[in-house]
C-alpha cells in the first residue's frame, strides 16, 4: 500500500501562481509534472498507483484560508483516495471558529501550515486554537517549519515545533520534509515526543545522507511524501528511493502507507 502524505492541491489559479514561483526562484529547471491543476495531480496519483493521498493547501496570508478550506471540501474531499486538508494563518480573524468550521462542518481530516510562505512561526500564540482542536480531534497537522526559499529547514527552526509539542503533547504534528537537511534534529524531537511524526518528502530529490538506523527505530512515525506536482522527480521515483534505502520490510510498509493510513484514512480509498 502506497499513500502519498504530502502533495499539493489548490484552486487552479493559485496552483499556477505557485508553479510560477518555483519556475522563477528555485532554479531547478524542468519539473517532473507539467500540470498543476486538481485533475493533473489526481491523475498523477492514479498513475503512481497510490491507495490514497493527502492534499495539502497552504495560506500565504491572512484571509484566504476560509475560502481555500471551503474549496477543498467541495472539490477535493469527494476525490477517490483523497484526504482533503485544511489550512490556516495566525492572522485569520476568529481562528477558533475557522478551525471548527474546517474540522467539524467541512469534514477536512488533516491540516497544513507553511511557516515560510505565511511568514510566521509554529509557536505563534494566535495558533493555539488550532493546536488544541487538532489534538482533541486527533487531526494530523503537517508543518513546514523552515523559512529558506529552497524549502530546507535549519535545526534552530525546530525550536517552535518543540514548544508546540511541549504545550500539546497529544498533538499529531507532522514535521514536513523531516526538517532536511537537519533530519537528525527532527528525529531527536520524535524520540522525545511520542505523538510527533515526520514525512520524508524530498528525501529522494535532495539526496542528503539518511540515518538508516534511526529511521528503522522510528519507522512507526515516518510518512512517505512526494511534494507533487512541484518536484523534479515523480511519485514513483520518490517511493523507489525509499525502497532502496535498506529498511526492513515492516518498516518500509509502515513508511510507505500504513502510518498515513492510521493517521488519516482516505474516505473513498482506491
């Protein structure tokens, strides 16, 4: 079973703007997927043979999370295999109401925060209603903690994650990209906080050394992610990289799909 716990689906106009940013600023050259629309990403997931995928939007400023969440509920939640996620920004008005709407009324079953794009830290006190509600409802929240334009994270940028975990020990917070290249700092946090998880998104693309023994030890809290569609490699190539690392068969099954299934099962699995 393969579940992609880190791909991005947003309204077509916003997805196109995000792709333009990657083309203009990242310097990666040709990306693996030409299309970025909802139908493009859904097709990429079908072609990769995934059993499900977490569709993660993100809010770059206050005021856009509410309409994004409504769009995700209407257009993404019904897709076969989709786990439609919500997004939030600390500057949103009445965040507690917005969180209740997303989780309790719209049925969004995960959430994504992008600290770099939104220009905030995970421990911003205005996010407290989100952390409390997600912990109470066992909703996983994927957090991109790094602020570098390349997507990388520095170990010091995990300090806000630590503070959130200390205040909300039951919160299923997922450290995006395992804080690469400082993956050992992320795994240190997983060892200290049993509810924390991390996804291995971009591991195959960036090719930093992987601490295999630690991945094996913590395999029950690691997730596969592709970053589709804004990535230089396909979903299949990213999964193949993990298969070739040398993890045990039980660990590989857990990372490639079982952990994501446990955290947030697709409502309409393939």
